[in-house]
C-alpha cells in the first residue's frame, strides 16, 4: 500500500509537520525539508520533538551552511545552566530547522534476513530515535511559550514533557521487540585468523543481557 505523499518543502515553501515526517518517512528515505519542533539538548544527545507525536524523537546533527541564529539557539538552550552555573540538560527551544530529514535506518544487509526484519537500529546513542535530521540552516528560534504542550513545569524547568522513550513493542507470538544486537570479535585459534561472531538477543523490556564468546 502506497504511503500518503508528504508535503513538499523548500526555503520558500511551507513548513512540514514534524509528526508527519516521523510517521510517514519510509525506511532508508530522506527529504530536504523545513520543519518546526522543540529542540532539546542533553547530555545524551540533541533531539527534535513535538506534542503531536509525544514519545517519538528525531536525532539532530548540525552541518550548518550558515551560522545565522546559532548563538541565539545556544543562548536559549543553555539559559538555565548558565544562570545556575551547572552542566546538564538544556532548556527546550521552539525552532524551525532546514536540512535533510532521514527515515528509519536500514539494517546492515549482511545480517541474516530474520535479524533484519526484527532489528530496528536508532540514529542516536540511546537507540530511541528512529529518525534523524541533519540541519543546514536555522530559520527561527524562540523560547517555548508557557502554555505550549512541550513546556516544562515551573517546578522542574529541565523536565521534557514531550520526550519519552517509546514503549516496548511486542512481536507476534508474544515475544518482545529485539532490543540489542551484539557483535563480538573473537580470535580463531586455527591460522590465527580473526573471526566475527553475531550474537542475536531477544530480551524482555528494559532488560539487557551480556554474552561472552570464548
């Protein structure tokens, strides 16, 4: 079944909704777009989120062709940390970014087909962002309004209401989604060759197991 067409975007056209990109872009697909969202900068990475798709996040990388508004973005994002003289998660900032938006990653084609069907690698270190944006230009930045759904509560300015790790997805037969693929490097005794061993783990939600290949 064909996916609905995405709204087109360029420097002179409309902004594409972030939720639309997060849910409709196919695996391996990417588009040049302008998109509005809430920018979050933390110790684990940089993300773009929206209230329309709470629980989804887009990993952000900067390859700026112009540094217009970069200093303002950093000032707004680091406002609370600067005031408290601490290092931690930044303040959310409402932004419009322009750049390349990537759909879910394609697993390594060298992996067995059974693994490729169940293994869904993320773009970020936490393996939670199924989409990524490479930002080439910053079109607009402003503080998140207090009544915005993604605005942090006054009691905890560094809480991110719209950033949540996705709930575990179950596969057919009651098995949990594959959480981790471990690539172990071992040394074969014969001829001193180095061998690569794939260990495929299916584990329950939020539980990771380790394995050693002798």
